[in-house]
C-alpha cells in the first residue's frame, strides 16, 4: 500500500510538471454566404454591382476587371483604407458603407469626402489588423457626433473594438455563453447577445459560421465625465452594429482544430530556478480570501518580457517588503502565482470572478559588489515577447501586443511603463514590433508617476465566443523564462495550510491601496 501511495504521488508530481498548449477550435467559414451578403449590400447601386464578378456570371476575358472574383476586387478597393484587409481569413465586417463608397469613388467624389461620411460618423479606424486568424479593428466616436444618439456624460471619444476570428480558444469557462437578446438588432443578428464581462459591454454574434464580438470598455455604474458608463455605451455599440457591412477578406485553406499537447521545455535543469505551483497564491490574498485557480496551459511560446535575468514573479500587494528592492536578490526564487489576487477587476478564470488579471514581474538590482554588471533600476528593458502589432492610443497606460497567425489569436498586455515615454517612442496603434525588440523600461506609473512600485504587470488574453478574456499567464511565463535561462525550473510544493504565512494587509486594504493596477486608460 505504501508503495502505491508513493507511485501515485510521483505520477501526480509528473502531471503537475507537464505544461500543455491550449486547445483551439477552427471555425468553418461560409464564404458563399459572405459573397451573397456583399452582392445584396451593393445591389442598391446598380452601376456598382455591374462592375463585380459574382458566381453565375458568364465567362469574361482575363483582361476584363470583372473576371476577378468579387472579394478580390473588393479587397483591392478597401485595402487602400484598411491596409492588409485581404489577409483576413474570415469575412471582414466593418461600419463601412461599401456601396456608397464605391459609388462615390466611381463618380470621383470619394476623394473629397471624409471617411466618417461612410462610417456612420465613426472616425478613421484607430487600428486595423488582419491575418490568418481573422481581423481586429478599433473605431472611435467623438462626443456630440452621431444623429439621434442621446447626450452622454462621458466627455471623451468612445472606442469600439470588433474582432472576427477563425480561431476560438477552448476555456473551462463557467460564465461563457450567457447574455441577453437585443431586440433592436435581432432582425440583423438573430443570435446576438449582450453582456458585461471583465470591464466591457460585449455584443457576440455568429455570421458566415464565424464568431464576431463588438466590445466597449465601460463601468457598470452611474455615468462620469472620465469613465464611460455601460448604459452610455449601449447606443454607441448599436449604432456600430447596425452599420456593419462586408468590407473584405479572402478564403484560405480550411483549418483543422488544434489539439492540446505537452508543451516543449528545456531538458537540462536550472541550478536555482524554482517556482510554486500554478494557483498557489499567498494564503488569504484572493478576493474574499478565496484561493487561486490551477492552469497548466502555456498559452504561447514567448520570449520573456524582460530583457535580462534574473527576474522574479511575486505579489506587489501582499509581500513582506513593498519598498524598492535590492533586498531579496538573488533569493527571489521561488516564484509565486498572483493572477487571482484580490482586485476589483472581473476575471472569469478566478474562483470568485474577480482577480488581478496578470502577473507582476520584477528584476531587482543585486546588492553592491555582488556582480560586476552595472544595474540601473530605471533602465531595465522591457521587450516584445513576439512579432506582433501594437494596440495603444495616445496617453493610455497599457500597451497591448497582438499576435495573428495560422495557429494563434492572442494578446499580451504590458502595464506601468510611462505613457509619455511610450508616446514619444511611437508605441501606438498599428506599430509592428519584432520579438526581442525593446519597447520600454520597467517603471512605476499608475495614473501618475510613482503611483505603484517599480515592476512590470504582464497579462494574456485569448479570443473566445465571449470575446477577449484574461487567462493565467503564470505557466506561460515560467516556460518563457526557462528558455531565457536555458534551464528547466523545479516546482516546489504548495504552502501547507496552517504554516506561517506572509504578513500582509487584508484583501480589502490591498484593494484600496493597489486596486488600480491593471486598469487601462
């Protein structure tokens, strides 16, 4: 019996040490339905529709432009506005009156008209990115713009995001698939549902076999001049949805589902890198003192987000020493998960539905004389974890890096770098960065300089049928760090219940002192 117990424990240890890649489903795109929809939308302009080649048209000589498939023709026109639209593996729906624009272009009038004229008063896209996984776009509506919209208290432009994705991440998601119907949109989108999740009001629907989600960041509270209330966001989102038309995209080879597999990790063991298990947060640090959530998914193969090592993942709110460290170097191992620490942010992957959203990372300088390498705590470089496109507007506190490939549709967010420095460096919507490229330095910005301790907050979002959701990046970062140091870490056991715990303020106090961490401007 004792031998069986030992064997079972050993098997459990092996399982805990085995990281996995995520399971991803691939949508089956109904391109014929998309072409039929395009034909219907531009049929209001007979002179325009006559120029397009739809199925069933008689054979034309190769020199005739109408011999080119309709979607290729469309991409050739709209690609001058939405760069790379033909790379999208799903039909691109945008608040863009394609028929009216084509008609104006045919008449030579398009050049003299603002794009907002064709975009339901939404200004030129702040960001558009298309690729093998689908597309993402961000549009804004200025205050006071838009006939028939109610007056709102929020005094800034409202940003609206839309994603159409061929890839859907398979999460254990108890909140998934919920929402309420929207009567005003039911005729146009029979399966549409509206819901508030993780700080956004979201409208999810399926078209052409593809999941689409439109979302606006908002507060489920009373309107404020500096914070958009969700009730103020509803009419803006509905205006956006009513204006959606087929704007481009191109069929690609059908994709198969991506099964979860054992993640690749270094075989050689590190001499010193250790970490506590996923979900093993500091006792009592969860919202309402709940525990963390175990997640063995390495969601992507990353370059670690700090340029150099050693680096340490620890709580910034519940640790013993909240001062700027040299203390703790090099004894910053083992790492400890803090994804589900107490915050007021919605995080569906945490037991209570609230959490931290990501992980806090530090790279302390060693004590004087410990190493010959110079170390300036104000110049510790932050780098791009993958080749990708930046999503960030002027003055925003967060910089998001989006990856769109045949096998991934995923986002990585960096927090606490100084916004003015990011603005000056051009870390803004649409910028393409390469893996390992320096994009900033570790800082302490949170609404203002010195608003938090000096560290990097890093989090991960994946696309689901509920839109972009936060997932625990802890295991992903462990695997990335192992590649950086060329050695496999060692998991040490979880903290035993009843053992001495780290002294810290209670969850409510921590929320008051650090509740803003992870908030996007």
